[in-house]
């Protein structure tokens, strides 16, 4: 019975399988040799900040290695890369973000890469602030970074 079932079962053509394996290996080898184009390191970044309480957005400019303040956040720009002109546009920015409050120790909030094309991919999670990358610049901005203080909240008048 077993011999009969084996004879009835179609067998794959070994020549076709070996040709497909050789073609697949050739494609993988070509892709490995071509590789992705090298990223272009940038000198400055453009970030966007949002204060969720006041609904105020601010564009932040910083040179790589510089520290910015946005409200109670301290943002350190470590690196930025962008794709060459022959590839789809993409900017990636490596940031360290801390929260500094008076009388309290500094809190680590974010360490990692943010991507301009996908802000939600690796985002800062904070109840009051949002920060995301807009662009990695190859030249320095006109004003080398700026500290943008948030307005102090007005006290609520008693009724």
C-alpha cells in the first residue's frame, strides 16, 4: 500500500528546483554586494516641539552636540543622518531627552533615533510635551540653536 501511494505522489522536478536555488542565490549575492548607500552625516537639526497644555508648537534648531531647553525638557542632539539624493528622502536624529524640574533629580525620558518620515515609530512619551524630528541639515542654521522658554502659567483668579 505504501509503495502504491509513493508512486502516485508527484515528485518535484529537481532541475527546476536547482535552477531556482541558483537564481535566488544570485539575487541575494547581488543585493549583498550593492548594499544600501551610505548615510550623509548632518551638522544641524530641525525639531518640532508641542506643549500639549497650551497647544503651542515651536520649531527648534540645534547644532549636533548642542543642548536645547524646551519647557522642562533638556534635549541633547547627539547625531543626525540623512539619505543621499539618489534615495527617498529620510532624516534620522539621535536624541537624549531629560526632564529637569527644580528641586528634583533629572529624569531620563528618551534615548534613541527619531525619524522624520515616521514620527510615531520611535516617539517621546510625555504627558505635557511632544518632540519630533523634522530634518537633518548639512549646513548650520542661521542662528545656532536657541533656548525657547515657555510662558509661565497665569494664576487663576478666585471667583
